[in-house]
C-alpha cells in the first residue's frame, strides 16, 4: 500500500502539484514507520525532498 501512495505522489510531483504529492508521500511514510520499513522510509524521504525543493523554488 505504501508503494501505491508513493506512486500517486510521484504523479502529482510530475504534474507540478507538490502539496498533493507531499500528502501522499506522508501517507506512505506513516505506513512504512508502522512497519519499521527503513529502506522504504529512506526512499520516501528522497521523494519528499524533491517535492520540498520544488515548493521552495516557487
């Protein structure tokens, strides 16, 4: 399920909707934290950083 949220977040990121992307990345991160999926969390943080950079550039 976390991967689905990440994929949805990536779609929003590519469409330029960084706020919506962050929403889905956060949902994925919550699931990964609950599962103690450190590798997944690391990948999600990387995705989140791309959206955060795009937000700051606005």
